[in-house]
């Protein structure tokens, strides 16, 4: 999960350089599609994956089949902010 989040950070650093300033950490919820990282940047999770052309869990924007802990995912992203 950590490697996927770091991959997501690198992608956002490239595509949305000011992404950190645009995220409200108190509102961050990886369970809600409009309060997650992509939701806060693009309006909702699905729009973000479409615009970026990615599968969300590959970049730590969603849990994967192996890693299913939303609280852990939120913690990892908060550490990147």
C-alpha cells in the first residue's frame, strides 16, 4: 500500500503540482468519493481516475484486493500532506 501511495504522490507532483495545498486534511476520507484525494482535486474519485487515465488502487487512491484498510490508506496520505 505504501508503494502505491508513493506512486500516487509522484503522479500528482507531475500532473497537479499544487495538489498538497488543495487538500483539506480534516475533510480527507478515503471512503467517500468526493472527500478522498481525487475527490478533493477533481470533484470525485471517478472523475479523477478518468482524467488521470489510471486505475485508482495502483496509485494508492483506493484500497486494493490485498490491502483493504481505508484508515491506513488515509493515514498514509495524511503523512504525505
